[in-house]
């Protein structure tokens, strides 16, 4: 096993600190929130054009670019809020039962995984910036956790559906149909 470098310690400590919030939130709320966010963005990227057409025909008719952005935000927000509401109902149902302890413990584990994934994606995109190339190369050679995060983020961004969603989201922000 490799020895942990200072970069490894910093990345793991940051992941642990970011996951502390999930203890109080619990697994159900944390998972519901993340699922709502991801599914909200995914569905908004798929249906912003149709939603924009409906909104412009029946609610308001701004410029096509504004309609597209508003439609994207409306779909993403509605899906996110529905998942948050559903997870809140489930979390309250679990409250004051034996399952609450399990919910909190799983919340910590899930929070760590979520923060690890978030840091991995941030690091992946930061490594693409030219003036950070030297640090990225040093971290790549010295840090086991950094290499693990890079590999994980590359695998996530390599999915065709993720690429399509990113492109659709970019089109929605630019106001393209």
C-alpha cells in the first residue's frame, strides 16, 4: 500500500468535513436531495424545449433565449422540490424509530461518497486549466487519492448520457432549442 501524501490527507479531510452535514440530514434527505438535483437537471435538459413552447404559448412570451432559460429552471426546480418533499416525508416517518440511527449512519457514509465525487469532478475540471497543469502532474505522481478521484471523474464524464446532458444544458443556457 502506498504511503499517504499531504495531498491525500487534504483531500480526505476535505471530504470528511463536507460530509459532516449529512449526519444531521440523514441518508433519506441527502439521497433525495441529490437525486432530485441530478434528475432535475437531466429532465430539464431533455424537456426544456417543450416546456419553453408551452410557457411561451400560455404563460409569457419573452425572447426565445429567456423562455428557454426559464423553462429549464422551472423543470429542474419542480423536479428537485418534489424529491426534497418526498424525502422529507420519508425522513419524518423514520424519525424517532430505530431506523433513525441507521439513517444518520448511512447519511454520513453517503455524505462522504457525495463529497468525494464532488471533489473528484471539481479536481477533474481544475486539472484542465493550463496554469494548474504543474500541480496536477505533481499530484498525479504523488497522490493515490488524487489519482483515484481523477479516474472516478473521468469515468463519470465519459458516459454518453452525461455528455448529452451537459451539451443540452449548455444549449438551454445559451437559449438554443
